[in-house]
C-alpha cells in the first residue's frame, strides 16, 4: 500500500490526502510532528533529504516529494488533469503561483499563529499579510467570471489553491472580502469524495 | 511570433529564454526593468495580473506565466521532458524544490546584492543564506552519483535548477564546496544551443 508521510496541520499534506481520497486510491498515513522536528530526523531524511512532508512512498518503494508533484503524479490520466497541452501548462502556472506567491504568505502566517507568534515573527507577519492579500486579490479577480482555475471542472490547480485558501482565516485573512473565492471554495468542497483538512 | 516579457537579470526569465533557444523556437523579447516597477504598470498587469516576468504571449494571444509552467509547456513532447509518468513527476518535484527551497533564498540574496543591501535586508540575508546552503547541500548529495536530476539526460528539472545555481556566487554562495554541483553545471552548460544568462 502507498505510504503518505503527512501532518494534519499541513495544507500541503492535505493536497496529497485529498487527491488520493477523491480518486479512491488507498493509502496509509504516517503522522509526523513538524513542531517537534520529526521531519528532520536521520530516519526521515533518508526518505526525503529535503526533510519535508508530504512525502509519498509508492508500493514499489519509489519516493515522491513536493505536494504539487504528488498532485500531478496521481492526477495524470484522470479528470483532475486536463488533456490539452496549454490547459496543463495553465494548471501548472496556478500551482507555481500557489507555491511562490500564496503558500509562503498565507500558509506561513497560519502556521505561525498555530505555533505561536514570537517578536521576530510578528514583524514578518505584516509583510506576509500584505503579500497574502495581494495573492487573494489575484485569485478573486480571476475567479469573478470563472468557475474553476482551468477550464470547466475541478483540477489539481483548484486542489492546490483550495488547500490553504479555505483555512486562510485561521491566519487572520478575512475571506468575506472575496465573494468569487468563497463561491469557488464551495464548488471545490462539493466535489464527490471531498474530505476536510482535519481528516486523516 | 512568441513574445517573452523578460528581464536579463532574472534567472526565472533565463529559464524561458534558454528552453526556447535550446529548442530552436523563435521569440521576441521585451525587456522590463523590475527595479523601476515596469512589471507593475497597468499595461503589464493586464497581461499578467500577478505582475511578474517571465510571461509569454503565444502567437494566438494566449498568455502563460510562471517560469516552470513555461518550461513545461515548451518541453512537452521534446527530449527535455521525460515520457515516463514517474519521471515526469520527479522532474516536477525538483522544479517545486527549486521554486520553494532554492529560488527564494539563492536568487533573492543575489537580487538583493545587485539591488543594494539596505539594513532590513542585511538582517534577512543571514537566514536566507543558511537556507540557500541547505538547498545546495540537498543538490550536492543527490548529484554525487548522478549526472542529471532525472534520468540520464538534461531535462527541464536541470534547466530550472541551473538558472540560479550557476550564478549563486553573485549572491555570495561559494560553489567550490560542491564538486558534484560544479560537474553538473558543466554538463548543462555543454548542452547544444546553450546560451549564457546575459544573452537576450
């Protein structure tokens, strides 16, 4: 069976849990405590030398890391990844946007709020909040006349962006300003087989 | 003809220039001055609402942003993207590693050195230098017994990581500590049709 090294607090981990669940792929989950350094032990660094979850070990022992690469791997050949070459690149564009412009701000502020804001972090939060709001505004404008990020159905671009957007309020981002985003969150959550981030 | 909105200082722009040149795809380049805010003008935000280069406008007017999505788009069906499903996901894994663990540290420090280090940045540099070295160490260990990041030939994973690694010393990272990385840089640079980052 596939093994997913994971942490329930993590939206990146959630992307992997969610795509496998949506596709009906069985997996076992190993919960690691990021705050206790369990992703940096010598044992785990042998599995993922970059020391991060999610990391997937396939049934044949091959290992895949990085949430968006895991999404892509499981989605290839399914309804969650477009067939058209340009649409595939668009999906990847939004996944790169998520990892570069969205996650480092929105997810990081949420994580700091959970972990406790020390003085140094409190200073960095203001900048990250500004950049997080800019990312939400890019999404809001784009979704104003669209149902999904790529084409007419839920793809891995939506799953990637859903993961940390739907819990952005835990980091103090007020989603009431973004009606198009809220409508889109509801559509992604209505996907058959959807599970909440808290479900392992 | 394809239009590439670009900046010669940018390794992300270089990825787009390099893949199109390696594949013999003609394009015209529009140089934007990031430091003067030319990627945030109302005109450019109509092209890329996220206000970043590289951004590609295809001959039919369709627009693609994010360096690694651009790499993927042009590489599909060529020797630079593996056919095998797992190998494709591995390429994406390293491209995600580049955007999340490598570029925000190694590229950002280089950019700050070019743009001038103010006091606030000088404080952030120490942390980014530490994280940048950690990324280089992950690469060095992985390349110790491998010629390329995925399989036995140069792929877009190598191009993505080459872009800012080969100029890391401009940000003060000492590559003399990383013989495997230096050997790999030489192999990527020897790819037929290679151009330097300074070539528009």
